[in-house]
């Protein structure tokens, strides 16, 4: 008899690719050597709006050493395959330019010096048109969402207090430390293999097929080790990959297209900025009567994933609260700025920022000793409550658990003893839907496969990618326990579209929960079949929507997500009144994750997300100039260093979800939601001023402090 | 020109322009791709290496400047038989490496810190790693990993 | 990368000779600015050679000489931070050095580089102004307040090499850098103040690191409030990617107020 294997789930086992990562053996895209590969680069528009009048290649330059690709060289459709067909792979001659840094021309050469030299000999002339930069003056609407619960209009007058506020949220760069990059290799039978830094192999696969007119077999996408994504490598890599493949096609040889940091910052997608207006009505005792919310997000010049971002923003806009009458009107508009796209949280951080600060404002205006924590307790969604979309929460509702846990974990508040530094504390309570919105998972029907091999090992085949969050490790843990075998006997196949089925994109807090569940189910089935069959065996498993989940896309009613994860965050800040600088000194976050499949990785995800949110709340600022980003280098786009980061403490709460693998819920995005409103509330607690916007840069904080001072002086 | 230096304990000699970035020589000429390029302007620390025991950004060093010097990259941290160093092991155990792209530079900065500072505090570790940006971890696990090597 | 010749002189004499005879040559020390610009090809006119002075022994070290503290032009910030003499005699310079970048930059950045680059945001430059430092070159000594002649322009002749910086002993200077982030930040306002003699030196608030003469005059009279008011007229801040003119103006006054009430560490 063998001893029963030690279970893997719930243990912080070593990361699968950990040894490769700490020894430098892990191969990221730019680390891969390809014999005979040329280097590519993208020539981009220098204007925000207009038309290309002419493209001239300087005849004085020897172009025989360079491959040039224009829109005319695209064999398939000149479209970046995504939701709408509005974004060209390359702006065509005579075609419209809609934003700065729009790709127009591609170059490749055998060496970088020739490439740089060639780039200086391309001249593009434009017909200028009037650009639209501000949300307020935008006329084109990408999408709208309306969510209605109860009837706001009919109860408005019954509220004793109505609070109105407007909130603003800024652009944010994902800032994965590995810039975008892809290597395209022409192969036999007109196929192209693209190796790249990416989250979603099958997004890239579809984009390649469309633009290069390839069959399923002719497009091969392989994920290299990927140095962070955060949504930034969800849709953008399709552009990099198609560009690299077009160059490789024309050059007849492999081409590397690796962005440097400047290009990555200047040209790739950012978090959608926006304006959110709230009107909240309450009774004298704080009872919530209605929430009336308007959201406008700036999508930039092309649609990308904007409608889906807007959808998530709208669904989370009422916050983690139960309100009988809710009206949410959301729209995403177009401006002549680089397109905004996927970024951890996907619209929810924006709308939850406003929702959470509204709780603070209502508590403040209600007065009478009602704290914002009291209000949250009164309003929070509990088991059996109904969300804004009419979803009845039937299980794993952790609102109260996380609130209590965070309050318990918070340290005793110590006021500042430096006269020029004021200290404050703020709290937020948020929820985040795990998995795709509405019918997303049903439509997608993600598939994985598992093989039992003759040598007694098992192999997981999935397109879900490892981008630092632990996919490879967690899937192996899930499979090992479901099979009842030691972890070492489970391997995972490379994320290569010629090998693995389409498990859907690695986004939307869906990988561990949705795809992980498929892994668990496939493993259980293999285990069962092995009782009567011999390996090799293969089981394919596709997602089937449970009958209990109902969603109506047309009315935005029903079960928006299979389940929600919950978090309560408490932030302490020091505000330096000399400079307006805000230092987050301590951050506690309690998270209901269903089940911590790998506690260390779960904490790591949460801590990283929290710091990314702290950065968004405080120092990560992008200033625009003529439709382009001024902060287009790491010397000007600042993210927190180890010295800026607060001590972050995570409390994991296990509140199982019946359809999650071993009870787990998705938590990849959740930590991005809570810290920003907690920090702004803490700044108010410290100084008495409200900012109602992120980032709360020193410039804005100091101006607000001075404004408050002037008002006080005028009153006295 | 010919530049000779010691790389991870082994003498090497490279034929290249002396003004070439050390980063490019390491990655391109010597195949040491463990050293990463994150920004090319000394902001992110992903290209950190040690020169004579001091941590530097290899994107800011001309290769001619390392003539006769000792250069250590992440590939030189493990023992000759491949045994991971205590710090590398701690990075795995504590979850200090997520996407891993900052890890080589982070390890080298931490390696120096542990050599130079006896019993560093959390604040010392934060200061010592302030030149290495990480976007995945929030630094908490990295700091824990480094501190675990001080006892 | 600009295609440049790399020159490694054997000693200072050799360096001076090479610098005089090589057209289009730029001195290279820690490379924290120059290598970035070479790689990005942003130098105009493009240089043809770099002269590596990083390892020249004559340009290294921190020492006391002729009643002054002398720091070699190619001594690293780390060398300055670790120097007992620097800690004792120019603690404000040590404080400034500790705010520059982080370990990687402190291990490579030098006073010579900060001076030659002459960025209005150079973190050590206001400190050097407050100490009345003297820039020693291969041929002369230049008082620091005559060194910065315009935006990224200096009094150096085309073939003149910075060898060392000297500062008087015993002056009490306080320093504060404001730069958004705790590390790896380029300053938005950087201030160094000496009460006696009255020196108020500020960076990132004009095209050059400057001495706030009106504020100094008020300070000389013992009028602290007058100095804080006057400093607003001394500076010429602008809006740029890092900050705004309004912010820089307010913070300059706030920091000066803070520094004037702070007891120096010496």
C-alpha cells in the first residue's frame, strides 16, 4: 500500500517555474535567439487626427537593405480582430489617422543601426483635422449600458437627504516590467509561428488568421515566459504579433519586434479615465433609498475592449450595497487619444472608487455620529440580497466577514507627532465579479484537456497563461489532488495553439475559478476512467453554464457573475503639508477568496494589486499634450518603489463557493478596487479635504490644502 | 576593441566597441540573458549586475569600463553544481518571484545588501531594493524573503 | 547607439591631452546620463568619442586639503555617502547624495557628472551652491556661483575637464528634496540653505540651479518671513511634465520655511 499522497491544494508549494526565474534560465521573448532574425520597428503617426497625404521613402537611402511594410502589404483584412472592426493593423494611405502613435509603416533590417537609420528616411505628410481630446466634447459613443432596479424617479422625494458628487479617475499604465514583444517565424506551408509576451494565445491566433489570411493550422501562437500583463497583454499583443508576422512574411525570414519602454508607454493601451456622477438618497437613519449613477469613460480612438470594460464598470457601480432603487447610466466615448484597453479591474476600480467615496460623503452629511463603517454595515449586500442587476446572492457572500476581519487586523491608530505631517485612516468595502460578465463564459465555452500518459504522468493542456499569477502551479495542484497523485506526476503543456485547446483568455479573474474547475473535473474523470482503462487517455472538458445562472444581455438583468469575491481595505496615510505628498504607511486588506488554493500566491496577488492601486491613487499620473502622453518614459511615469510601498498585510478568508475548484473564487482583479477610495478617505481623515479624484498627486493635495486654508481665513 | 573581464568567476574576452552597453554585451555577445532590459535609462533596475561587488544598472555602463573587473550576473548566483543560493531558495519559498522579470536584478541588489549589512531591518531592505521596480508583488514577499536570509 | 570611439586614458595628464586633441569628445564617468543619451541618440551634435575618466585615481576620493574638503570629480555618490570626512564636514551633501536614484545610481553617479550635465534638477547642485563650492578643473578654479551660465550650460571651456570640487569646512547647510517618490525620483524642487553666511540655493525652479539673492538678503538681515516672501521673486518655475509652476512656487516657500526652522544636523 502506498501512503495517501499529501494534498497539494491549500499548500504553498514551490512555483513551477520558480527555479528558472531565480537562476535567469527562464526565457522571455527578447531572450530567445533566432538564427537569421531581423529586427523590426513601427513608424507611427505624429498627429492626433487627420489623413495620410503621402508616405515618402527618401531615395537617397539604400532601401535594398530594409523591408518596408505598409497597409498595402496586408494579405487579409486590415483590421485588428476584436469586438468592433474599427482599428486598422496599419493606417492606409489616404486613410484616417485617429490618434498619435498610430501605426502606419513597419520596417525590418538585419541590424539595429540600419533600422534606426532607415527610420529617419521615412517622411509622412498629413492632412490635419480637428482632434477631440476631452470627454465633454466627444460625440462618438462606443457603447452604452443602462441598469435599472426599482424606480429611482418615483422614490426620489421620499429621501430625507440627497448627496450629489462628481468623481474623476485618471489614465493608468499597466507597467509590466517586460515591454511588449513578439518574434514571428515563417514556416512551411505558408504558416507563421509567433512567439510572444502575451496573456491570450487565441486572441492573437484569431488576429493573425484575419490579417494574414491564414488557416487555423497556419497560425501558431506560442507564449514565451511573460514578464507581467495586468491586462496590458490581453489585446495589445495581437497588434505586435500581426506586425511582426507581416514583416516576417515580406522579409521571408524571422523578425523580432520588441518594444522599448518609451514606445510601450507612448503607444500601448491604458486604464480608461472617466467621470462618474452619483446622486444618493437616504433616510435620516441612513437607510438607502436610491442610487442614481452616471458613468462616462474615455475609450480613446478605437473601440478595443471598451464595451466590456464599460459593462463591468456599470455592474459594479452601485458598490457592494443593497439598494432598492438603482439607476446606472453608462457610456463610453471616443477621443483622438491612444486607445484605452484592458487593465486589471476592467472598469470596476473606476466605478467602485466613486461608489466607496459616496458612502463617506453620505456619512459625513448625515452626521449624528453615524460613521461610514456603520453605513456600510447597514447597506452591505448579504446572503439573499439582490444586486443592481437583480441577481440574488445565494452563496459565498463575504461582505461582513471581510469588514470584521479588516477592522480586527488594523493596528491601533497612532497620530503623527511631526507638526507638518498629518496622519489619517480610510476604509473601503468592495466586491468583484469572478469570471466573464453575463453570458461571456457560456458563449466562450472554454476548453481544456488532460492526458494520462503511459509513463504514469499526467499532462494539462490549456491556453491559460502564466503571467506571474501562478496558473501553472495552481492547475497542477488542482489536478494532483483531483487525481489523488503526487504533484510531481502532473505537468502542464506549453501554451502553444498548435498543442492546446482554447481555454479562453487569461483575464477577468477567471483562470483559477473557471478554467481551474475544468482542470479539476477533467482530472476527476481521468481518475475514474483509469479504474477500468489503461493510459494513454485524454479527456477534453468544456465549460457548461449551470442552469441556475440566468443573464439577459438586452435588459442587463440577472446573474452578472457566477459569484463575487469581497475585500475590505484599511489604509493609513501621512500627508506632508509642506509638499502635499501622500505616503501610504500601512495597508490591511481582508479578502474573501473562497478558498486559498496557494496561500502565498494568493497573498502575493493581493499585495501586488493593492500596491498597483496605491500607485493609481497617489503618484501614477499621465499628462496629455496634443493627444499624446507626456509621461512616456520611466523617468516621468512613476510607480511606487520599495521605499514608497506601505507595509501590506493580507487576511485571507475562506468562504467556499460551491462551483469553484475546492471552493475557490477569482481574486486577480479584486485588490485593484479597494485601496484607491481607502487612500482618498484617509487623506480626508488626515486633512479634512476631499479630493474625489485619482491620482491625488502632491500638486492636487497641496492646492486642496491651500484652498481649505484660504476658505478658513475668509470665514474667520 | 578587446575587453577582458571576469564574468561569474570565469575570465571572458569580448570583441566589441568599448562604448557598447554592458547590458548588450552580456545579453547579445555572451548569451547571459538572465539580465533583463526594462527601461534602458536606469529607472527600473531589471538589468542590475554587480561590478566588483557593487550593484549597478548594466544599461548605464560602457563595456570598456569593466576591463579587468569582476562582473556577477544572476547566472552566477547558484553554486557551480547548480545548487541554489539561500537567497534564491528564499525567493521561491516566500513567493518573491511572480512574473520573474525583475527577479534577477532584485536578487543581485538583495545579495549585495545581505553582504554589506549585518542584520538589515525591513527599512534597510526597502532602501537597498529601491532601485529595482517590481509590479507584481507589492514588494512585501520580496522583503520577507530577504529578511529570512538574515538569521 | 551613437557610433563613438571609446577612449581610456591612463592618468589625468593623458586624459587632459586626449580631451584637447579629440574632436567631438565627451567625458564619461558613471554613465548615468551619458550612456542613456548615447543609446537613444539624443545628443546634438552627435559625439564622436567618449573619454572614460571613471577609473582615474586623480579623480577619486574624498580628502581634506588646504582647509577645504575636496571630492574627486569621478568619486561616486556611494563613496561620498560612506566617507567619514564627508559625513562630518558636508552632511548636507551626503544627505543629497542619498536621495539620488537608489543604490545603482549612487554607485555610478558623480559630482563631476552632475556639474557637467548642469541640469536645473541636479540634486547636489543647490548644496554645492550653499557651500560656496569651488569647481577645480585641469586649469583653474571656478566659484560655483559662476559655473552655471544657462540651461544646461556651464562656464567650462570646450576642452576643460572637471577634476574635483572643494568645499569649506564647518558650514552648516540643510537640505530637502521634493520629488514625488521616495527613491528614483527627479526633483521637482530641491533646496539647500545656509544661515551664516546666508545662502538659499534652489534647483528645478529655473533654467539653472540658482541662488535666491533676494531671500538671502532678507536672511542676512535676520528677516525670515521676508526671506520666505522674497524667494517667490527669485525663482522662475515653469509647468512641465513633472510639476507645475504654481506648485513649485508654493513648495519652495513651504520648504524654505521648514528648513529655516529646522536645526541643522551638524
